[in-house]
C-alpha cells in the first residue's frame, strides 16, 4: 500500500510563507497573509491528472478502496476521474459500485456512456444495456459494436443483425462480430451470405467461416474457402487438416499435413487424433513418435486410442513415459482398466492420483457397478459426497444402475430426491437410469411418473417403459405405450419389436 502511494502520490498543496523582515511577526498578520494566499490558489489541471493516474494505478492493482480514498480526497474532479473509477470498478467485478457512481455523475461524456454500456453487456443484462444505448445523447462505433457484441455473444443473432443493419458506420469488428455470431450459432448459410457480400475480409474471418463449415461437416465448402484464401496461417492449415481427420478422410489430411509450411504441435496432434479416431493405431503411433514436440493432448490422444482398443499394456507404457500427467491422463487409464475388468488396477491408480475430480470418482463407481461390485460402487458414491466432489450425471446414473442390479428401491428413492435437488431429473441420460431402476425394482407407479418427467424421450426411454410394463404383467399398458411411441416419431428398434411380438402373442393367447 505504501509503495503504491509513494509511486503515485496524492498531490499536496504547499504553502510557502514569505520570509519575515525581522524575527518578530504577529499571529494576526500571518493568518491574514495565509488566507489571502488560499483565496488566490486554484488546483491546476496537472494536479487532477496526477490524481487520475493514482486512481487508475490503484484500480489496475485491484486496490479499489485505495482508489476511492484518492477520489474522495479530490477537491475538484473531472469526467476522467469518474471514468477511471467506473472502469476500475468494472475491471474488478464491482458492477453495482460502477453503476451507482455512473448514476451520480454530474456530467457524462461519450466515454462514460460507452464504459457503462460495456459493463451492462459483460454483466449479460442486455435489456438494461439496450435501454442505456437508446438513452445515449450520442453514439460512436464503439457504442454500436458493444451492443452488437452483447447480442452476438449471448446467442441473440437476429438482434445482433438488427443493430448491424442500423449502424451508420461499420468497421472490421462489426463485420467479424456478426460473422462469428452466425458461425457459433450454427447459421452457416447466413454466415456464407454475409461473407459473400464483402470482399476485404481479414484472415481471422476466413478462418472463422472455414471453421464453421468444418463443424457442420461440410468439407467441400471448407476446402473451397481454404483454396480461395489470399493468405493462410497455422490456424488455417490446422482447421482444414483437423476437418479431414475427424471425418475419416485421412489421405487428404495426410497430404495437406505434408504440404503445410508450418507444422506446430497442434498440426501433429490433429493427425494423431485423426488416426486414433479412425482405429489406425499403428499410423497414429508412427506420427506420434515423429513429433518434435508433444503436449498433454498428444499423449492423451495416443493413450486413449490404446485404451479404446483394449490394449492396456501399451496404454500403461505410454502413461508411465508421460513427462507430465494431467487429470485427463489418469481418468483415461482408470476408465480403461475398469471397462476391461481390471478393477484392482483402476483402484490402484485412483488411490495414487495427485488430485481427483468428479470424472475420476464416476469412473470408479461405473467400474465397480459394471464388474458386479455393487456394494463398492455405492460406497464410492457415498465417499464422493464426503469428499465434497460435485455429483454429476454420470455418478448419479452409475449409482442408479447399481440400485437396479441389487433391487435397492429405498436407496434408489433417496437418489431420486438428490436428483431433483441437483436438477437432473428431466434429462434423458439420468432419466432413463431412474426409469430403469424403478422398473427393475417393480415400482411401476414411480416408473410411470419418472417416464412422464423425461422431457425428451429417446428409444431407450420408450423401450424401458414397455419392458417394465410387460415384465410385471401389464400387457395392455405396454401395448398402449407402444402405440403412443409410434405417434411421436420415434422409430422402434429391434428391442422394441421383440417385446411387441411377445406382447402380441400374449394378447392372442389371452383372447
């Protein structure tokens, strides 16, 4: 604190009294002279600048209270003083203080309005931001771009387009902001039309559009953009190579990889991941061994490939060689051992992890459950809560599956209560596990309620409910659910038809 004050001192007023002619001077005369000097004194603009610099410095160092003391000590303030305080509060995530000070400003300039507008946008209060925008006595390109960016970053693409169309002047930020909004929200055709309406796009924009086509798996369009680019950088090459690799076109990816003028760690990793995803582990390992530099993503991709193919010896060999392991490395190995039936190896790794997360715990719960160790699975679920680790969908699903296996209805009901509190009960992923648990435990009324609470039912949801009714002797109800399933547009699969044939035979025999 003292160092900051010494480096940005608060301006002080120095009063230099005139040297007396003799050794005696009355108090009355001295007081009169000082009052006269005070009347003639005025704080200069340079003093205010020093105070403003002190405020800004304190704010940049997160010392909001020190900045406020400086601000309150000022006998005269400029709009810059207020702006420094407001922008400083926003930088330090003290939005309410910034808003209150803005409301108290005796006079605002354009910078004041823009700073507060940006604050509302970053706070995702777009309604108030728009109201403030409409109240602004004047706007510049910064004002328009702030409003456009707020809508774009929060998924309100049509509103962003409205702002864009009304802008009296547009710059690169305006065009790129709308283009990125279209791409990020999957509106690739709108992005394409916008791109074709202008010629002088930046390299960032070319990469953005190409990336959008890659995410939509429209590789012909992505390649067309790549071929037309006036210049390319590492991102350009990596994007198109990754696109081909992720979609199984490894020959094209390899050809571009060899042509790429700059092969950084991301380029190499894209090739490794591509070969791994397409089950070509030997080719992936060849690329991996040739890499001049590897990062954790490279190592994890190669390890995950071996784990996926159940080659745990090779996965363990790489894991041991890995210079710096992260949580993903440990979790991949734990999951691999658990899914391969080597639960003791998984437990050993889990116990030796330097730091666990919810994925680590869920992997062990799933491993014990899948290997028939129901008690250990439920024990881990309880320990996970004691470890203050947040319960996720996977951990709930595994615990519910375990309750199904051992018909632990009461424990399943307790988990259901926790599901409701966690807000997971309506999703199909957890909802299906909850439905299966009630069906297997013979609690059909609760199963029906759980089925109805699943907002987006998939074929597994319908099959589980049909199976539950049929298994416990409710043939008519099962047939009713089957007929309802057909009206929703969900296509029955082989499992559905097996139960339908069984129910049809049962119905014929009953008649």
